[in-house]
């Protein structure tokens, strides 16, 4: 059985790049690596509904923090079988965003902390009721909000398909979300966490060594 390793962080933190770096290093070390990313906007109906909501195409649904969280969670529930198959066939499954994103952004929208009721509700919803695979390790790619915002804006300019949604363009929300992420990492919420400095070039040597071991 492989290990489920999740990369978390603000929009523009560089999660996709980190996944690619980790996948390359692990493969070079002889590990069988699979990858996934959430939300799966083009993979199932729940992912497409998330995209519609984030871009204002579902009326007032976006205003409901719990309603949005259920959509995000259903997207992962729909992918649970594929994740279990990948874990059975791989040494490491790298996931760009997972249930901690749901917890952090929802708590930030409600102005709650990482120890608040919403975070506990997300854990029960996704791990217990939806029975998604639990992560073995979560990596928080921490960057200053200003750096993440600049990267997200540049990405939007270079790639029209990656226009910022209502969460990504809300600076106050992103700052609160960063604080919740720090609290989740400090508490080793759900599984062990490691914090990586994403301000510059990210060193993954220690993480790769541990996973290969």
C-alpha cells in the first residue's frame, strides 16, 4: 500500500510545481508515483459545479460555506475509488489539495480558527461520512501572501484558462486562510505535517529521502 502525500497552501504558492518536483525526484529514486489534484473541474459533475460556483454561475450557492464544502467533499468522494486503486498500485500518491483545503478556506470564510467547529465538521464529513482515504503526510507550502498573489496574477496573465476565482481574488480571505493553515500544521491535523518555505527554490531532499525509506 502506497502513501498518500498531500500538498497544501495558498493559491499561487507553487503547489503544482512542487508536485512535479517531488514526482520527478521520487521516480528517479525508483518509486512508483501517481498524482491527483482537487478540485477536479473537468473530471466529474461535482468538480464542474465547484467551478461554476466559484465563478458566480450558481447564484447564491457560493455564499453558503457549508454548501460549498459539501461540493468540494463530494468531488473527493467521487474520486475515492481511484485514489485507493492508485495507492494499491503505487508507492506514493501525490495530491495537490485535499480535505485540509476545505477546512482551511471554510474556516477562514467563517472567521474561525483551525480548532473551530467548522474544521471538525469537515473532518467528520470527508473522512467518516464520505470515507475518503486519509492522508499519510501533508506538506504545507508556506509563502507570504504578497508572493502568492503576485504568482497567481502572473499565472492568470499567462494562462487564460486559470483565471482567478472568488476565493483567489479575495486578499483578506487568503490572509485568514494562511493563518488557519499554520494552525492545522502546528496541530498535525489528521496526519503529520511538514512546513516548506516556498518563497524561493524549495528543497525536497529530506521529504524525498523519508518517503523513499
